[in-house]
C-alpha cells in the first residue's frame, strides 16, 4: 500500500487536513511534528515544515527517508502573478523554479546552478488526477509555473520581474525546494496552491485576511485527490 505524504508550510495549512483524519499518531522528530494517520483507508503522513526553502527541503526529505512515503502532495497558499488568478482560485504546478537563485555573474540564467535545472516538472499522473477532481467538483483549475523564493513578495515590480524571467503564474516559498528533493529521490510530487493575495502592495493585508479560507480550499481539494489515488 502506498504511503502518501501531505506537506504544508504552516499550521494553518495542515489543520484543515488533520480535522478529517482518523487514527492520528503524533511523532516529534528533528524539531518538528509529524502526524501518521489514515484517510478513507489510505495511509498518510501529514506535516508542516515551517516557512521557507530550507525547512521545506528538510521536512520533505524526512517524509520520504524516515517515514517511507513514496508520494508527496503539497497543500497551501500562494500569491498570484497571473491576472487570471483571483483570491481563492486554485493552481497546480506543471513546473517549479527558484526565483531567488542567482549566479548570473557566471553567465548562467536566473534559477540555475550547474547540474541542476531551472524548472522541475511535477508528476504528470498526479496532475491528471487533479484535473479529474476539478471536473467532478465543477472547479476551474489553473495549471502553470510556480516560482519559489525565500521572500514574501509584496511588490508589483518584483512580481512583474518574476513573470518576465520565469513566465510564472504564482509564487510562494516552498514548492521549488520540495521539487528538488522529490526529483532527486525519484518520488512523484504534486504542488497545489490556493491564492491568498496578489503579491502586490496589499499582499500582507490580504494574506492575513484570506490565509485560513484559502488554505481550507486547498486542503479539501487535496483530500479529494487522496481518495482517488
């Protein structure tokens, strides 16, 4: 039987998941908390990493290496770059990049390091499952590039630069690093984000206002995916 990792960055992103789980067992390890549980007969391990690329890389690796998960789903919120995305909308990543990775001084493009990739592709089969879930739920599901960096973007100029450089539709702080870990360990992964803000001058206010509701939208969709896997 598959063991599915479900990862969020913040407590607000995993609480809506845990409220639907059965047989929850709390495990403290590596200065973090993991929750072994079941959902509709599926074995899952839920965790929140804390914000940022380092913490999300650590937690993703532990979910795979220590807890034996062979698939990883990420549920959380993001800022919109695309004008087609509004607060509460859902986007799945077809590819993930790191917008703050910069060794352009050596002639490389933004987001690239030697022996790495600018954009890592998310698992195709999991994306197809997501599209079936969206169809059943009557939800419009956006698919595009999600950009990751260790910065909360609340500046239109920076947002526009990320779009022009990476052709990204949304931005957040964990997906790209989780993609690196899963890609290296050959584990299928899927990144889902619900829009909480527009990554502009009002992003901090919108994020605080819509974090909980957007996180709940993402979590409910992820649970429908788990049921189908």
